[in-house]
């Protein structure tokens, strides 16, 4: 997987009781991704309710694929995903939106509140 790539992933619920296939954004860098059998990803949701640290995305924010409906990147829902649970790559996020997603992750882990 390439950084800023979008893929369908079997994402676990936060209590690990089950999984759901959902889109995700690859945030780990290409050097890491090439050396490992996994990638660090953020969940993407079509639920547009208020969530912490969101990044709104639409079709105009991706290339090489199609985003069915407006969605939000969940910078607060990050996992390390084995290549085995990555079902299908489908697009790439624009540089501007990827930068926005990384900024939201930085806010999440910042010591300032």
C-alpha cells in the first residue's frame, strides 16, 4: 500500500467483538509500508455526525477511483492493518486532504488541549 491510498479494510470494532469492511486511509509512509507486511490506517465513515478530529472528503478529493458518498476520515480511529485484511485498494487521497488528515492526527496526540 502507498501512503495516502484508500482501501477497503476489515476494520475491528473498538471492543474487538466483530469486524466491518470499511474504507480506510493509509497514513504510514511508503518506506515503512514497503518493509512491513502491514500499514497504519485511519478509518473512513459515511456517518457525517459530529466526530472528534474529522476530515471531510468527497469525490473531488480523490483520484484513480470513486468515493460513493461524502465521508469523513476519522483521525481518532487508527489501527495497524495487516496486508491480509486489506480487501481492495480503490483510490488515492489528494495531497491537500492528506495533509489535513495528518494535521488532525497531530492535534489528537498533542500534549496541548
